[in-house]
C-alpha cells in the first residue's frame, strides 16, 4: 500500500472519526501514614533501580530488524481497464499487517515477545476481516485494517515501533520492548518524573506551534494512554488532532539532549552508529547539536541549515519543490543529513546529502534512477536503510531498496528491491519455476498448477521477480522487457511466454 510522502514526512495520518480521547488524570486520594511510608519505600527502591540502570548503561548494539507482511482471508476481486493495459482480474487484500522480526542473535525473550505480537495481529486481522466480509464500503480506505508499522528504535536495549499511525485507523498503538527481557515497557517506566514530562511537553508544543496538544499529552501520561515510541532522537509522542471530520496523529519528539534529566542513561544511550527521522522546518536536537532546516515552499534554488546558531546555505534543483523529509545518520564514515525535496514529476523526489563535518553538499549519491526518497517507516540503522522505488515489473508497485551509508554519504545498495504488503497474481497455466533460498536460486524447481497465488516479494526491477507462495516458499520468475508484445504484454516470462498469457491480476499505472 503506497503512502503519501508528505504524510510520512510530517508523521501525520488521517484516521477514522471517533478516536477516543486519552483518559484524564487519576485523582489522588489522601494517603494514610502507613501507605505514605510504603510509597516512600517504593520510591526509594525505584530510585535505587534507576541508579543501577544508569550505572550499567553501555552503548547498545543495533538489531537488524526485518519486516514481513501477513494477510487475512478477506480477498477482493475486480476487473477492467487500468493504466497501460486491460486486466482479467485484480486481487487485493484490504486487511494485512507488517510484522517486525529480530535476528537469531536477539534474546529468546524478545523473539517470544514478537511472536506473541504476530499472533495478536493475525487474530486481529481475521476478526476485522470477518466484521467487514460483506461490507458495502469495501472500496473505502477507512475499512482497511491499520497494520502498517513504523520502526523507530532497534538496538540491544530497546525495540520500539508504532502501528496504525500511517494509515486510516482509530486504534493506533505504540510498542516498546526491553530487548534483553522481552517485557513490554510502559511510558511511566521510561520517564523519571511527571512534572518534568509536563514541562517538556509544554516547551516542545510551544516551539512547534501545537500548544493545543499539550493538555492531551499531560492527561494521558499517568494512565499510560498515549501512543508513543522510543526513537534515536528522543521520546516520540503521536498525539491525535481532529479537524471535525478526521483525526490526525501529530508526531512530537522530546529529545534526549534537550531533557537529559527526564530519562535514565539506559534510555538515552544509543549505538555507535544510528539514524533518525527529523521533523522538517522544526528544531531538532540530536548528537549534541541543535539542527534546524528552513526551506521555502514551492520551487526555490536554495535552503538553509542552522547548526548551533550558525547558518549554512545550500543549493538544490530549481525544479524541486517543498521539503518532504530529513534523515540524520551517524556513521563511522561521518555524520550526514539527507534532505528530501519534491521532484519535478509526479511521485518523484530529490535527495541532497550534507556532510555535517564540513557542511559540504552532494546530490551524487550513487542511487539507482528508480529510487526516490527514504522509506521513513524504517530509519534506525545507517547500515540498513531503505529507499523507495516504483517498479513496473509485472505490475506497477512501490518497493524498497536496502542501502547503507558509505564513504562521503553515498548510498550503497545491499540487495534486491523488496515489496511490502500482499499484492498478488494468479497463474493462468501450470508453470515450472526455480525455488529461492536466502535470496538465491537453490537449484531446485517446483511445479505450480494453474490458479496458484503468487505474492510479490523481491526483485531487481529488470530481470526477475521473486514471489512468496501460500506455504511461504519463494519462487523466481525470470522476465525480459518486450514493449512490442502482443495484446499489450510488456514482459517475456521464462523466455517463452508473454505475461498476459501467464498471469492474471497485473495492473500498470499510466
């Protein structure tokens, strides 16, 4: 499912009307002498635990988190003319969810916690699908299950993400786990002091011109009713704001640098290398620096980056427009700030990288022409970032290319394009295809009967597409471009078939 880049850049998503307000602060009853003594003892134990936590805080290691997609049993089917050609049928699962998974090196407890999350999401998908199975509103995005995930932190101290903030939804949630114990962490366990939290919220919402959100954040804190996550810049709050018809989630960040006394050292300490999404046209505090990027709306040939009260002016393409997003990356090669601007054609964008050491800029990042800006749903580790790309291989779909930050801030491809979501094709005839293991052909083949479901999984954008089968095996379809194919076919499949003779469900954008 393709997301609006502007919505991603602002951390804002339209949600179904009716999102519930956060619970009000609990009223405090008068304590008895014994209860007061017990409370004081508890507070003393808490402070001692925090002191031990701080003393043991060491730089964590990055966890290379992967994200897979699962689907419900609710399938929609349609047909007709679309874009560059006709289709027999088009298949779609309106209910799907993204599941973070951790590598083998993660603790067994964290793996079990994410397995439990996956089970919860599978049940939620099926329940939602059953409730909307015969809905007359199937074509509305409001009736899609909000299973998208935004990964915000992934290291050996904490794994954190939010669900439902980048989609139409009324039930967004935040998930933060202790990477060692696998326990789900409460916000009241992360923040040291409620009064300091309230003061920090007042300061940040005033800086960003969103003071109307402050009361909501302060009311939701003691009851643990806020949608939140830990990021590499700081604590991320996702606060609902209604326009009378819909609710938008506004991302507000309480940075570790700005409010050091608010968090334990274990929360504040980050890996030696990390990445973070910063808010466009807002103050950011990260890596001991105050960063503010100012870019005029519309087309303009320059923009300004202010670092610790010193301004630097940079050029950008005359055809590029508004500032879409900012990504900060701290690496062994240096610190870099990537500024993404609206491009000169639809769905296009342009990246400018700024070296924070000497404030030099470059637009020659070594990325393929198919790529645009960063996939902002996965920005934690500069060794595993992802660029968005639009591929026209057997359908027009958005995919992500895994990249790492290299010398001079150049982005080096680390594998094939990856498809997220559950877009599918059906085979029209029996096919013999190669099995794929660990991204490579295994030497084995599999016979697939007609009407087999194939779910887009990965590819190189020109010579092959890998598909996941319903039993989770992966097969490879070899393709070659053929713009003069009969009946509007665009690809030769396995060297002998035309795509329209082999697959139903293909859909191309104009």
